[in-house]
C-alpha cells in the first residue's frame, strides 16, 4: 500500500511539473498559449505556367502580452499532396504595412512586382515578437512553386516560448493552390 501511495505521489508531482512548465519530457508543448493570430482563412489561388510560383502570407501573428514571445519553429500542419515550399517560412515585420500599403499578402503570383518595396525577411528561429498594439503584427510567409496538381494546405503550426514556458498553436489558415491545367477547385465557393 505504501508503494502504491509513493507511485501515485510521484505521478502527481510529474503531472504538476508538466502543467507548470507546459512541456512534456520530449519537449512537446502541451498548450496553445497567449500568441494571437489569424484564426480562419480559406484561400483558393489559381496559377499559370508563366508564374514563378505563389507567395502565401495569410497568417498574421500578434503579441498582446506584457513580455516578448520568441518563435522556435513554424511548419505546415497539413500538406496531403506534399507541396514543398521553395522558400519559407519567413517573416515580414510590422514595417511591411508602410512599405506595401497593405496589412497582408494573402496570395500573390511570383515574381512580385518590381515596383514593390519588399520588406526585409526575418528568420523564424529566435525571432522576438515584442508586445504590440493591436493593429501591429508580423506576417508568416511561404513561397510555393506552380504545382503540377492541385494541392491543399491545412493550417500553420507555430512553436514558441514566453516567460520560460513552451507552447504550440495551430492556426486555421488554409490554401488551395490550383494547377494550371486544373483550375476548377479554385472556382468553387
């Protein structure tokens, strides 16, 4: 009976430690945490053979906390057709709004227009998102080739930490990239 009580006490202590740190022993975050971002977007993008690819920037991230949020990793959550990015993920900071005169580039044909003032690219790993006013954010971007078959991307997962705790959150942003010879899925509402 004493051994069972000791085992139960150890399990409770371990569960409490996991709850406090937000991490499992394998460093897999358990909670979504305070990071805010685009929570739903469904974009359908047609492509043409003359394009170099597609820029996708549907996810805007915002920090409304009082401390910095540090990004660890950003990945595509669901990619059933295996469409591999040619670049990204990378970030554009809040300065993109003044440079581009828009808050986000949801989907845009590559290459980008030469007249655009392209914001500087920032690497994801260790990027700090300082506390921001609500209207400021950073944009997550991926670049994709023109696909040979229509491809769907379902969600973007962000791993990050703040205040010594690790988190993981998947944002519900979705992209259908239609191949030039199969534009019909991009015509659907």
